[in-house]
C-alpha cells in the first residue's frame, strides 16, 4: 500500500496535515499528531501494515499491541477517505 499522489503532507512542528489536491475525491483536511506523521511518512513508499508497525515500534517506546492498534485505526481512516492505494 502507498499514499496516493492526490494527497500531500505538511508538518507544522506540532501537527501533521494531510491535504487532498484538486483531483482527490475527498474534500477536507486531516490533522494529526506525530504518530500520524510517522505513518504518512512510511506510506510515501510502498509498504505493508506489518512493516509500518515494525518501524513504529523501533521509533516509539510503546507496547506493540498499542502501536498495532493505532496503525490499524489510522489506516482504516486513510482508506475511508481514499488516501491509500492498495
């Protein structure tokens, strides 16, 4: 899976923004924290959910079950708005 080209990311320092371009079906703005920023960064290249969880585990000091849950929730939302190509 990978982030679609119709979406761009922007880091404000404290927030991560996901912005659709004019050609995206989703019209809105997604605001998230550094965790979402890390997930979106990993989605810039082809990856899998398991690879994202593994990279997040190496980056953040949290139980793997919590990381896996957060990644799953983020991916579910990104799929819902059409931001991921499978």
